[in-house]
C-alpha cells in the first residue's frame, strides 16, 4: 500500500503520536527504538491511522525529554541509528503511513556544538547565533513558560560571563533569528530530513522565534517572516510535505500562522481541548460552542489539528482563571496531578475509566473539524503514573501484552527507562493490546471501527460545521457538510438519558443513516426531530436524500 | 409533585430541556415592561459573579402578548456568547437558562408562585429565590437571598432592610411583634416581594392543598414564610441594605402622609 499523491493529505489524516522510547524495545536495553517501532507498524496500520507524529529522537542530554537537541542530523544512540530510522520510514510509507517529525527551531540544548562555540568567546563566529546580553534586564515583562522551575528568561553563563536568553528551560538557549546564518543552518537541517523522506515537521514553540524590546516576544511579524520563508522553500523544493505549528495561543492569534495559506499548513487548536473535558464534566455544550464560534476561518489549504491528550500536561493556559480552577477541582484533585498550568494525566484516568465517557470524547475528537491526533496508549485506555515526576507519568511503556514488561521489552524490569503501569485498574496485566485484540467489545476494537468510519468520509476532515443548538443544552449537535456528503452528529454530554428535539427543517426529506450499524432512522419531516440518547451516547448520522 | 394539569405543555418542554438545576430564580414580568430587562440582567450577573459553577435557571412568569413583544422574555437555553476568551473575566461556566411561563392574562401572585414552586420541584432545585422585576435589583442582593439556602441549608431566607423610620410601619409595629409572639421566630419582613427558600420548602408548599384559596392567591409570600416557621424549618434573615420604595402617587403612601 503506497502513499497516495495528495498535497493536502494532512487534512484527511488520523495521526498517532508516539515517542520511539516508549513504544517497543528491540534490543533489550529497556528503551524503545526504531527497530522495535518498525516491528509494530502492522499494529498501527490495523488501527487505521494514516500518519505518525514522532517526538524528538535526536541526540540530546534528555533534560527536556529530547526537546533539548544536541545534534539535529542524527538519531539518539538509545533509539538506534540513522539507518534504522530510514528503514522505519520506508516501512511506514509502504503501509501508507506518513511520518511527521519534531523540529525544535526556537532553541537548542546547551550541549549543542553551536552553543558551545557561541559561549566559548565573544569573538566566536557563532557568538551571534544565540541571544546574548551583558545584563538580565532586557525584554522585561515577557512571561516565563515553566513557572515551576524558572525564575527568569535570562540565564548567566559563567564561561562567557554574560546572560543568554531562554524562553523555556535555562539549559535551552534560544537561537537568534536576527542572524541570517541561523536561518540558513536550520534550513539545511530541515533539508537533511526532507531528503531522507519525512513528510512533515511539527515545529516546536514557533511563537517565540524572534525577540523585540517592548513586546511579549511572541507572535512577532519577524517570526512570521521566518515561517513564510521556510514555507516558500518547502513548496518549491518539497511539495506535499507539511508544517505543523505548535503555538499554544488563542485561535485568533494562531490564525496568523496560517498567513494567506503561505505559512503553516496546520496548527494545533489548543483551547478546544480543555473545553471538551470541561463540557463533559459540566454536562453543558457551552464551552465547546463558545470556542468554536470564536475560531476564525482559515485558508482553504490549512487545517486545525485537534487532540485530547498528548505527551505534555493537559495545558490550561488557554482558559480563564475560573475555568482553570474548575478543571483542577474536577480532574486534578490530588495536587500531584498538577504541573505548570496543567494536568499531567492520561485520558482514561481522567475519565475514571468510564468507557462511555472515553468513547464520547473520542467521538468528539473524530467528528469535530480538524485532523485528530491519538496519543499512544489511549486507544487501549492506558493509565498514568503521576508519581514519576515532570510529565513522565504519561510517557510510560506501551502495554502490548501481559507478559514481562508488558511486552515492551525483554530487559530486566529495573532497566526500563520507566516502570510499566502495574496497578490493579490500569496495569498491563489488564490493559494491553493482546487482550483487547481478543475481546470483541474492547476499547481498541471500538477505536478501530471509529477510525474506520472517520476515514471513509471526507466530510469529517474537510467539511464545514453548523451547530443546531437544540433547547437541551446537554446535547451537542452539529451538521458537517462537504461537497455531496452531509453528516449529523448528536452527542449527549450528560450522565443521564436525554431527549432532544432537533430543528432539521433544512434537511426535510433526508433519511438519517446511523453510520456504525448502517441502520435507517425515520425520515426528517416538518416537525422537530425527536431523539433520545443514553448517558454519554452519541450518534453519527449520514444524511441521504432517498 | 405538581398537579398533572397545572403546568402548560410549553413550560414542561422548556423545563425538560433545562434538566436538574442547583439554583432557580422566579421573577414576574407583571406590569414591569420597563424594568424587567434590568432585573434579568442583574440576576444573570449574580450567577456569573457568585455561582459560576452552578446549574441555574430563571423562571419568568409572563403575562401575555405585551411581554412577548418586548422580546426579553423569550425562553432560551443558550446565553448569547458575548464573552471574549482572550479577555478572561468573571463569567459563568454553564448555560444560564431562561424559561417563560406565559399566561394569557396577568396571573395573581399566588398563581405565579405556584408555577415557580412547581418548576423548582420538577427541576429539583436546591436553592430558590423569588424576586421583583425591579429597576434597582442588584446582583449581590440576589446572591444574598440564594446563598443561605444553597450553602448553609436554610429553608427560608427573609430579607432584612435598612429602613427610614417612617417606612414599613405596618411590618415593624404590627406584623413583626405579632408573628414573633405567635411563632417565636424573629423574622422582621414576612410580607416582602423578595425572599429565598430551599427546594425542600418549595416541595412542602407545593403539596399543600391551598392554592385555590383566595387569600393565598392574592398574598402568598407571608403564607410561605409562616409555613416554614410553623414546620420548624430553618429560617434566617439576610441583610439587603436600604429598602427602596417604588415611586408612588403623593398621599397614597403612609410615609408621605406622615410627613
């Protein structure tokens, strides 16, 4: 199964996010690697995903889970070799699966040779590759991202006796994009991977590339100019590849990163994610509709990427203080679950392992406008370990079966990069791929069928959305439309059975066909369409004029 | 439980869409076309400011076409999304519901209260308040009436006002001493047009077979207060500040008469 030629493939994709380290260990060293990942590609193909987003796998001191890159053109020795990566890439492509890799443009590790040179002397040619200052008073008022660990965006370098700028950890100095040589060096890095065959980049922390005095040093016009230049070169030399923006901003601010279709191909919709969780807990559709109604239109060739959980904390940056307090009280009662401005938990534990709510949220994810991202392990309802520190609790080994180390590795358990989840509820003995493959009603098989339906209709990936706003606020109903396809989605956000009357006058005469069982429902007529839904139940109806 | 035929189908449909609530506020739109908008706004502000997490509903007892025309009383399950999330501020997390019980002619106060109590019972409201559609209604007063019932499990919350010495002479000099002597309960404002109560008291009153009595239909507020006191339910007073009087015709008010 070869890759289909379609430059807009990212709009129709279902993406699976994983870290090589966490997925499968082929050489019994306790750390996942590319050879192991390659072995598991059949599983991912069977799941129905069409793209993999890999977290950083570059050589790194791993003080920020690989986002502190020490060499942009190689593979961390724990994960294998560059050849292993190439084999993996080819194997993925042969299964029709594209690969998106991380590219951290904003900063490097302080162990990167560029920074080592830069700090070595004030006269070094690479001195201006980073943002240096004699004082720590510049760019006052710029927010600190990691408030739990950092007290300033400036760090003192005892070697060159000056301060360097860092928006993230102090061991991650920011590159200086006012220096054209930096841009060219970064482009060379991107070309390196594009020539190997990767299909796209997730550009980390793009809002912070350029600094200007008197601003928040975020979303500056100069940053957009950098992105536009990368996109221009990409379109000319590597058509069909894509750029995904990580900009944890309000949609109106992220909108600028699409430009006129000449910047990013895609960007995460960060504010939607916590509001999906909020809506289910509140049993009220208000948070979801509120944020989507304030989401601006994007260019035809652009796409939002949406997700429920990922490798980071469930970020609560894009919510009000009241909403953040509510989320903490409802989803992170134990303060250990909180980190920075977010919640470090996986989907299943946040839902108290309630299968109905897990399904509802995945149903929302797959039917909302945008490209869905499934975080590894969430398709089987993996648990987390909030006592591992930082965000490592949601980065534990993938649970393949009930054998040693959950089938992740044959190393001694003590040697694993992190302990497998082994508690009574989410432990690998109970929650694993093998067991769920054998169970007809498992979450895994349900996820497969969900993704299969999603992949069969382009309306989910490219269609417009129109909310129906029935009087019952516990029900979220919307119509997706694309070319000849029309789909009605009705979600009961509450813990109790609900009746709802839908105003479908516009679709009078259409016959709704339930998309999972392919059952016909009564034709839409003049009257409001009455539906009853069980707790957390949802329907996807294909509307056909028959 | 409400009588089978008491509530109109339209109101029942609205209540079905609202579902269970924590707080319910009843307000009558009778003769208040000029001030109802302010009152509703004050109630919603109170919800947004003091009860951001609670499930809330406003039950408007309307009185026919005149109310419909001004457009304010249309039932809605969705608050207009006017908030800009880029400017975080005080807001409600949930939908603030409005439901309207529409009568062809202005209903007597007892009928209006009966409707509010039935709604409170059906929606299993934990705390309720009945408020006048007054132009000077303020969000903190609404909260003051609801909080004792919601947070402290009081069943009846009477208002307490700072009054001019010639204001409320009847209440102060006759009704208060009399009710205190009879019931042993020091509630100063038994005859008020605003008060709070619990869902429990709402159910208790709703199930009394008194709603056809003329006296109850005309002035149900004191009856409800006395029902709470006589049933040994928990009663309290909440200070609402200065009691403002609606403008009156000169000479028709006892205060004016005594000046």
